C-alpha cells in the first residue's frame, strides 16, 4: 500500500478535523435528545414512501355523516341518541359472528336504557368497552415504567356488567400535537392497566389474561407477544395509510352505522374480525397523525391502526442509540474521505448519492419495522461535507498562494496553473522520464564581473535574467536554477510536453536574439559586449523536488544533464551559440536546421558525443543558407573520408563567402594540419576535448 503524498495528507487533515468536530457535536446533540420533534416529523416521511396497506383483521362501524343526517331528525344530536340504538347495532353485528366488538365511544352518564345495552352486550358476549384515565400525570424516567394518572373514568356499573372486558382508550400526542404512539400500559392509582388495543388483541388472540401483562426495559409482554416500546411503555403505531373515507378508499373498511341498523351490510365483512364502533364525522374526535396530511384521522381509526400493529406484530423499532452514533460517525467519515479524495463536484455528487442511498435504505428497513434516524446521520453527512469542503478550500487557497508565489520563480504561468490543479504532480523523490535540458552561459562574464561595483553587477544580472526567464517561460520551460550568469531550464516535466526538444531549441534561438536586443542598452550603460553559449541535450533524467526538509527545489539530474553542460562549454570552442546533442536532433528532426559540428570524446565517457549547431528554425532558413549548409556538410563528409585537400578547397570557398564562421575556420585549420601531418590509418575523426 502506497504512502500518502503530502498533498493527500493535507487534504485529509483539512477535511477530517472539521468532520470529526461535526460528528462529536451531532452525536452529543442526539444523545441529549435535541431536535427530537424535528426527527419525528422527518420520520413521518417514511410512511409516505410506501404504498397504502389494508387492515387484515379490523373493520370500523362508523357513525358517519349519513348516519347523523338520518338519525338527527328523530333523536337529535349524537350525545342525545338513545343507547337502544347501540343495542340494536350490537345485535345486528353479533349475528354476523365477529370475534371481538369494541366501543370507541365513552358512555359517561347513566341512562334508563343502559339495561337494554348491557343485555345486548351479554348476548354478543365479546364486547369490550373503553376506560379513560384522568388527572395529573407523573412521569418516571426509568425505562419500562408506565405513565401514571391520578384516576380513571369507567362506564356506569350497569353497562360494565354486560361487557366482556375494558381497556384504557387514552390517545396521547407528541409535543407537535401529532399522534405517533400509544401507551400500552398506564398506572392509575398505583394499579397498572392495559390499553384498549392491547385488551382487544388479547381477546382476539384468545389470550385474555391481559392483566398479567408485564413490562421490562424496552418490551411489554402481553397477549402472547413481546412488544417493543419506548419511553413510558408507548408503542409506535405503524399506520397502514392515510385516513380512510366511509365507503371509499383507505386502509380500513368503514361500514355506516345507519347501514348496520338497517341490516344493509355484508356479514362476511365482519365475520371473525375485530369490529370497532365509533364516530367518523369530520370535526369529532380527530387527530393529526404521520399519514393524515391535511385530513385528520378519527380516533377510532387510530385505535384500529394500533390494533393491527400489535395483532400482526408490525412493530416499529428505532435502531439503538449506539448504532445511531456509529452512523453519525460513518457519515462524517464518508464526507471527509470524499472531500479529501475528489474535487468538489464529484464529491458533492457522491454525498448526494450517499443521502439518496441512506434514504432508500431507511425506506426499505422501515418496511421491515426498523426505523433509522433521519436527522442526525444525514445531517452529519451534509454538515461534515460543507465543513470539510470549506476547510479544504481555505487550506488549498492558502497553500496555492504560497505555491503560486514559489512556482512563479521557476515555472511559466501555463505550467503553474497545470501544477496548481494538482500539486502532487510535483513529485517528492522524483520520477524518471525523457526530457530536454538547456544550459546557457555568458562568455567572459566572470572576468568582466570582477571589475564591476556590486550594485552594477546586480543590476546587470537582474536585467539579463529577467529577459532570459521571459524567453524560457514563453516556451513553458521550467527554470531549474541560476548560477551567476548561467541559466538552467528543462522541458517535459512536470507537465508532459511531447515537443520538448523543439521547445528547447526554439528557446535557445530566442535567447540569442534577446541578447542581441539587449546589446544597445548594455552599450549605453558601458557594459561589455557578451556572447551567449547554449548547450542542449535530451535523454532519460530523474526529476522531482530535491533537497532537504527545509529547502526543496524542483530540478533534474542525470547524465544527460551533465552532457548538456559540456555541450554549452563546446559552443565557445566551435564559435557558435547553440550546441545540441544527437538525441535532441533525433527528438525534433524537422523543427530546426542543424549543422553537424563534431564527434567529441570527453573525459568520463566511453562513447564520443555527436554534436550539432542549431542554425535557425527550419521554416526560417533562407534558401541561400540552406545551400551553404549542404556544401558545408559535403565538406565535412570529404574531411571525414580523409580527402582533406578537397575538403579544404570547399571550406576555403565557404570562408571567402563569409569569413569568421567558427566551424568553417576550425575545420580549415584541422584540414591543413592533417595534410601536413597525416594521422594513422585507424583515425576516426573524433576530437578529444580537454574540458570536463
């Protein structure tokens, strides 16, 4: 496994530390119960993400608008209806053989007709009636301890005598007035009593010993079931869908109370099922639920949802607090890693995909009864992403300012921008690649510099270096170093430049031209007349940030670099400006016009160097210059084939046409010497250089 680069380490720290801080803050907020109401509202969305489900075992007989309009003229408002109507409805329902009938109506004050209703209850033999707890609540923070009420209100003794059983029908809301859960056990006057849904399920399941229900941390054991509960023994209701409509679509089949009285209902609808009888009139006993939206849900339907949840064990169990804390940490870690690894756009898309995946997973798990927290883990991902990205951008901008300032000294703007896009492109430790390196030097500068005052010397160097640096940067070269008047530059690193040899040669030609443009200025200042020597070579080099931990420079090393320096030294010997190695001409054969100079044997190398002069860009060579170059190469061919007399005649012609041509002068002298003192038969034409 490779080690992280410095840039990767910086990005990881810049994104990891803020993400860690976010994770710690959000985990603490979660454990303290902050944003619980917001989390509950977010959890409500999970109900909307799944299709509407249908109650399997519960039917509602609703005192609906139709029933109200039918019975109002004869019996007045709902509160004044004679209880003989309910007795008549019980007889009609009992004939269809439901397993349990439960009232979601509280008959508080005794009435003369209670005996008729009680007798109907006894005939049915399966009627359960509600009890309502009242009084100040006392909350015990210990898990598994029920809510405690001061007292409860029961039906009149006459009615109770006919009922099979009773259960507490209290419906509790959250702080935002939404019903999401129902207490299964409540303490009233020191006695623990079961809720109406729990009592109904116990009798439906033929496990009527509901009073033996017991609670322990996180569970209520009753009706042959172990029911997961939250604080104060409240069970989350797994709502089947939005509020039902009488005679319409919905999770519960609602039969009109009026139709039951008239015998206009299908007995198969209620046979062997639970029947809940309660009001289904808008404005009466309505509550907000996670699925109600703009239409509130009747209390009788809320009880039906609670019954279906317990009966079919469709429990909703939030993941444990430790698991949620782990999810918060994982989300923060994911945000830190994607910010550290990728650019903002792909990182942002990954975070969006992560949120979508988390939401999808939450919806899938919700169908299985597992409830993920929809506030803190997603918030950890989003906030950590924002914090990590902001931190990374701040750190990178500061780093880029420093890098830009540093790189501006040795990289062109084009290469600088390329490196700034990924600072790790300047590899610490180096890499090997084919490159072209250039060395330039002002001839006789050292001698002249000794006679200059320091301030004049600095002004001269700065003026010269500024001009040469501009030339190098125009061709996107890397300025490796200055050494007095010497300039070293290279191409094809860090940015790939397939035409690196051409760039180096054209840079050298432009450097010579730039010095020519400086001559009038130098003359006005009384500075000497300088000539420029340039050596260029191409080959495999090691390039990278080199130096100590306190000072690094981006440079290239290797034998081709040494050869370039030696070629620069030969430029003076041959009286030319730009000398290149054979590898450079091979890398850019048609970029420039090259004149062969010599085969040179240098100390420390077994093979001689084949070196050339760069005359001009290939497209800038005049026809006359091209013909002269061809005649020169013919003279060299004659010289190397030991035909020195013929070579000398041609070289003399070239010298008469243009005197002072360095290579022509050099080979004329050599040809005369060889004619006067012929070499041995194994002469190979290699010149032995005494310079290093």
